[in-house]
C-alpha cells in the first residue's frame, strides 16, 4: 500500500510542478519525509527530538533530496523560508500527540506550535498549507481551534480552506489551505 502522502498529493493536485519544495515539521521516524521525497524535488523536515533526528539522519542518509533539521520548528522555519525562492508546500505535524512523539516544552505535551509556525512563515508564505491530525484540533481543548488557525492563515494571505480525509487510510484528517 502506498504511503498516504502519495494519496494526499494526488487528491489535492499538489506535486513538484506546482510546488517543488515541501517543508515538514514533526519528522518523527521519517517515513512521511521519505514518501514526500518521492513526490517533491526537495524536502526540508524539522524534528525537535535529538534522538529522532539522529535516527532519521542515519536511516535516510542515502536519500539526497531530504534535508533534516533539528530544533524548535518556529525558529527554524523563520530562517529557512528566508532562503526559499520557489513555491512551497508547508506540512505542519509538530504537535505533541502522546506516545513516543516529542513535544515542545514551550507549548506543552498536548499542545501545538501551529500558530507560532504559521507566524514564522509570514515573510515568505507557502502556496499550500497542510495541517495534519485535524480531528485533534477539533477534540483536544489545549490545541488551537480551527477558527484561530483559519484567522492566522487569513493574516498570511488569501487562502481557500478545506478538510481532507485520505480514503482507505487511517487518518485523523488534514486541514488544507491553498493560496488563491
């Protein structure tokens, strides 16, 4: 079975022709990053955890179009997008969701840095924004509301929003914004 990232990009008509670069936050074990690398010309992925970052560097060392970055996603995003001069897709998945996932101590275990991440790209806005785990934002009180996310995105630019659930995959869905 193909990774859900292949379905996402096909269903949403996002590919290296529309946005050659994908920036991801929340690398985790890198399976998603690897799948993105098969779709986009260049993938930048940011992981907060030292151990997960080291694991991914070793595991995916032979994948030339992925650049793994380690640190606080809002800070790294702000610096990274300064140097991007092509349209890009932003995939936000750095929220603490329990289990073996890492969380940002500045926002807490069951919180999300998504509003800070969106603020970080205001000087070079993405063509597409995908926020993973949509139902968590609807169900976990400590996450930003979908309304607050929509408001923050509207401050960046004129985006069309939709909710997306990849067919045939166990997914909590995604909140998708495409620049008009």
